[in-house]
C-alpha cells in the first residue's frame, strides 16, 4: 500500500475495497509493541531499587508515573488524531517513545527515571491511535473483526511484556531491555512510514476546543455515555481482581507464591485470542448481544468465587471466563462508538479508554479496601456488583425502547 491514499469529496480518506491484511498485522504489532513499553519496568523494580538505592515506596513511583503519563496521553494527545494526519501523529509519537526508552536506559538517578517513565507513558498512547486508524480503514461490514485483531495485538503486548522484560533483564541487565525496546519502536516507525497510509484531518478545531469537544461528544451521544460507563464498571471489576490476587493467593488456604499469581496472567491470552471472534460476532449480530454476554460472564465468574472462594480450579476457570467477558465487551463497545461519528473517532476512543482507566484506578482502590475488610469473598461480591451495574446499563436502552 502506498504511503498516501486518495480522499473523497468530503475530505475523508478513501477506504480501500479490501484492506491489506499485512497492514492490519502492522497496526496490531504497533499497538502491542507500544503498549508493552508501559510494563517493561514492572518486573525489574527490584533491580532498579538495588542499583539506585531507592526505597520500595520511592521505586513504586515508576510504574505509577508511567500509568499517569499514559492517561495524560490518552486525554490530551489522542484527540490530535482527528485534528492532524493520523499517520503523522503516530510517527511522531513513535519517535518520542523510542527516545524515552533510550533515555530510560541512560538514567542515573531516580528523578531521571521518573521523568523518562512519564514520557514513555504519554508517548505509549500511540497504541490508542492505531485502533481508530484500523477502524477508519476497515470496511463497515468488517470493522469489528479488524478492530478485534488490532486489540488482540495490544492485549498480547501487555501479556508478554512482563515475561520478556524479566527474562532479558535477568540475562543481560535491565538497561538492555530498554535499549532493545527503543530499537524495536524505532524500527517500527521506519516500517510504518513506508506502509501506513495518510489520513485526512476530520476537524480544524483549535486544540483547546478539540479537548472541550470530549465533553460535547459525551452530551451528544447517549450511546457513548452508556458504553463508557459500562466499560468503566467492568474495568473496576477487572482491576479489583488483579490488584488483590497476589495477596489473596499468598494467604491460606492457597499459600502460593508470586510465581503462581503471575501464571494467572496467562488467562489474559484467552481474552486476547478471543478479541477478533468477539468483533466478528459484533459485525454479524450487532455489538449489543456481545456487551450483555460479556457482563453476564463477569457476573457468573465472580458470583462463583463468592460462593466457593477456596477452590483453585474454579478460580482458574473463572479467571478465563471473566477476562473473556471484559475483553469481548471492550471490542463491542469500540464497535458501537466508532459508528457514532466517524470524524471524531480519536476523541470517541479517548473518552472510552479514559473511562476504562478511571474504572481500573477505582477498582484497584476499592478492591484493596474490600480485601482488607471483607476478605476475598468481599472482593468477589464487589466485582460481581460491578458486572450487574454494567449489565443493567446495557439492558436499560432496550427496556426504555
């Protein structure tokens, strides 16, 4: 595919009759590789603390700042994909991300680590530029499936990043991981410069007005509000589970180590592989049944945890099911919002993903509180309640109609 596409009379990029599968693969790899950069630091915090003689509290700022940077990038930078050529936005962010990774490898102090982590998080929001790009290029009849493929790449990037980072750091040192990550991102930028088509801007609004339009879009589209709130609830359940799992497994009756908690992350592969299937089902039957089924899977899984909290095999099976439910719902919600206003896809995605991260932050805090005051059953009941609210949110429009 050429590095530029023709445009229609309305100024929108002309969509190819059949999207090049290699371009879909490239966008999926880009989403996965850039989102993985958010998690390289998590398995090596012990190494960082030892080399810089930092306390656990101080070194804990590194992943926090990375996530803060990512949230800032989603809310303040992702809308630029509607204002400027999305291809140029993606390439600039990739170069900044590579620079941040190289800077991380060269840091000599905790302050420098914090600054580099914040920059990496903000630039890694390029992953959320790749998803609207795929939605724009995809034929409407296949949009859900194609977005699902890109999201599969993103989810696999998150899943594999910690394993790769821990392995490389143990064998060659933590700085090597960031050097390799920077080289990979820079190579990706060179490939995307040749393969990614141009996107005509869909708005000429000034930057501040562009940011203000996020609220305008929320007021204008009830479907966006429902999708954002339902995904917020499901993300709260998701985060409550994962933020308390290691502590819960360490306690009786399981008395398992951190390696067992890490092994549970493999359940995320099921949700990642199922993403294209969820998108395909949303294309054929509509996204609404997928959102409701996803909420039901979350409710059923956590209700089972609450009823039988001490069964390890049930815990494993439920982890697979609720992760599948959360990821399938996310794909379906993206399919819903991308059809609302094609000229604002980057901003619509920013609202949805921003809401998701708010839910994850709230879920982490409330899940920890529930574990401390009501044990594992309390966490399960809280997460099940989040699923119930999400299901009611998805059923409410049909009931009113």
